[in-house]
C-alpha cells in the first residue's frame, strides 16, 4: 500500500480520497477549504496544513483541481511540489486541464526526476463515489504501470491513451463528440415536434437506425424513452452546462494550437456559452434542447 499526498478534495477529490482509504492506502490530504479538510479527516485521511506538508514522505501525489492555473500553482515554482517532493515521486493529475499545461508539466516533472501522468476522468461525482471512474491516462508506460493499482481503487476503466497530454486529448475529444451529438439529437426532437412526430416514435426508429448514438439511447433529452435521463427530472445534473462549456473551451484552445478544423465544435461551444449565459449553467447539459426550442428551462 502507498503513502499518497492528495491535493484538491472537492466534489470529485473528496469521494476519490475515500476510495483510496477504503483500499488501504495512507492519504495525506490538503485543500484550501476547511470543510473539505474536515470531511477528509472524517474519512480517515491525515489532514495537512499545506500542499507541501501533504507531499512529505509521499510516494505518489494526486491532484484534483479546477483548472490548469491551479495545478501549475500547486506543482511549479520554488514552493511547488515538484521542488518539495522526494525524487522519483509519481505525480498523477486527474484534473481536466488544457493539453498545453499538461505537456509542460510532464517536462517540468522530468527535469526534477519525477514521473508525471495526465489522468482526467469521466463518470462524474456518482462514478467518483462508486469507484467506477474511467481514467484516460497520458504518459510513459513505466509511470502508467506504477499508477494502475492506485487508479484501480478509484476507477473501473483505466486506459493508457499514449504519451504526454494524450489523456487530456482523449477527454476533450470525447466531450466534443458528446456536445455535438447532444445538440444534433436535440435539434431532431425539436424538428419532430414541429412535424407532428412523437418523441417515442422518433426514439424507436432512430435508436435502431443510423441516428443511433449515446446522446439518444442513454441520455435522451426528452422525458419518457430513457427513464434515467436528466430530461425526466427537470434537467437536474448530471453533468452541468458549465462543465460542458469548460471542456469545449479546452477543446477549442487545443484545436487552435494544433491547427485542426473543428467547425461543429466551435458552434457547439458558442451554443453552450449562450445556454450557460441564459442562467442555466447549473442545468444538465442535455437541457440545451429547451434553449433550442426557445424556452427557458423550468424553475
Ligand atoms: P471542485 O471545485 O468541487 O473541487 C476543487 C477543489 O480544489 C476545491 O475543494 C478547492 O478548494 C480546491 N483547490 C483549489 N485550489 C487549490 C489549491 N491551490 N490548493 C488546494 N486546494 C485547492 O471541482 P470538482 O468538481 O471536484 O472537479 C475537479 C476537476 O475534475 C475539474 O478539473 C473538473 O473539470 C474535473 N471533473 C469534474 C467532474 C464532475 O462531475 N464534478 C467530472 C469529470 C471531471
């Protein structure tokens, strides 16, 4: 069992920490929030006064922070953890951040004789609590093999995506597909309504035809056909429009840097920006169907 420093104990990090402790690891925890620290203490973690203290004696350091700027501020610089940690420490950043920062962190970790992995997740807070997250992991084979048993305490699918930054690349490419397909499915339901075709009939036909996709068959944006989808509970998240917008912005920045043509990704980002700005950033992302109908989501 490993000694793990864990920085960032929010909606995702908190339950991930609990699963590490359940699996028998020793966790040294730090967050800026006193409430998050209290919960970590109750879960059995050693609570620390700084990220530097959480890194003391740790063989592995996990970060689960909001964005690239937070990860850079915790890991880089004279007081950052790349300087503070013992040589040969394995760093795993599970945050969703920009590809450019992820690649730079791989380089900086190497300069300090550490191993680094970008390992963003999908599965949401439910997956974090159940220990069924998917980890998309970028970095060396050596680092991946060392991380695998630790990630297995928090996730069900642990996929080695390739070299530096490819975990983040996988995450934003997948979510760009999801955003575009959800808008496509929503537009089809809105058109069907205008043409007098019922939701259920469109679902029955498209779900066994070439329009079939996850946004339709697992996360249907109209109530009825898929009882577990957020459309059946006033679009309570789930996965919020704000989070989808964050990931689309990361995808657009990466596309710009890599000179990739992603016109539908850009349209999806613009639509989610408008949807979020209409006061719906906390609504499930599939609620965009109501925006496309020209309606405000209920209550
Ligand atoms: P969150 O805001 O709930 O948690 C982030 C935590 O980081 C907070 O507790 C905050 O206090 C802490 N923090 C910020 N700066 C810090 C610092 N300098 N030192 C120590 N702690 C610091 O966010 P979350 O929902 O847990 O998401 C974390 C990451 O996971 C994000 O990158 C997000 O995009 C990604 N993600 C979230 C979900 C989800 O459903 N919530 C799903 C997949 C991926």
